[in-house]
């Protein structure tokens, strides 16, 4: 059978392969260098209170691990860092720092194409367990005394703390309230931020 020749216009076009953007990160980057670049990428999507927590966590992370290259950071390094955190820090604070490090190193694994995850099998510090007999809460009389003292000694802060105490709102939720979030006729507050 005769071969048909295709014209130049009937040939399918090969898709052009887009050049990849240059990788701003490389395996030689240290934990500190990566950490602050990572935070700069995250900042636009973080609430202000979360941003402050991340900055605090990254300072502790960089103090202990900052000089280590991301490619060399191993679970043992992370465990040693966690154990060496200052003793005055609560277990939940240390675990919060570890949570930030976990998110950051998970992103670094993808960004830097690392073969291992630096926080793999790193355990959190044990925290105190509160029970019904030993709760982590003020009793009704303790709360009453605290609110009376707050009203007398810090009157500007009293409405905020009273709102938090009576509703169970967190500081970020209560401090973000606006007048339009309160329906005085119905007696209802809406938490939107």
C-alpha cells in the first residue's frame, strides 16, 4: 500500500515542555534558612495569633537546630532537641513547638525532595491529664473572685475576660468580636473570626 505523506499542517504538535522554575531551596540549606523562608510563604494564610505562635516556635527550633542542614536533620536530632528544651516550658508548649516543626519538615521533604521525614516517630512529651476530681479550671468561687479583682484593678480588661469566662470563648475569638456580632434583642453572640 502506498505510504501517505503527512503535510506539515496535519502533523500533531508536540507540547512544549515548560521549564521548571528554579528551585530556591537546595539540600545544603540549614534548618534556620529554610524555617524563615517557609514562614514567609505561610504568613498570608495565617491568623495573627497563629503567626505569633509560629514565630515563637521557630525561634526555639532555630536556637536548637538552626545550624543543621535540612538534608541531615534526622529524627534523633529532633528527639534530642525536644528533650533539651528548657525545663520551665510546659509539655504542651514543647508539643506545640514540635507540631510546628512537623509541619515545616513535612513541607521541606516535598520542597527539597528529601528521602526521609525528620520527625518520623518522634514522640510528644507526656502532658498532665486532668480528671473530674482534678480539673484544669477555676471553681465558681475562684472565678467570682478573679472577676471582682479584674473589675477593680483592670477595669478596661474586665469586659473581655468576663465574656471569655461566661462564654468559653478563646482570647482570639473574644478579642475579634465586633458590635455587629452581638444581637442584644435575642441575647446572642456570633463568633465569626
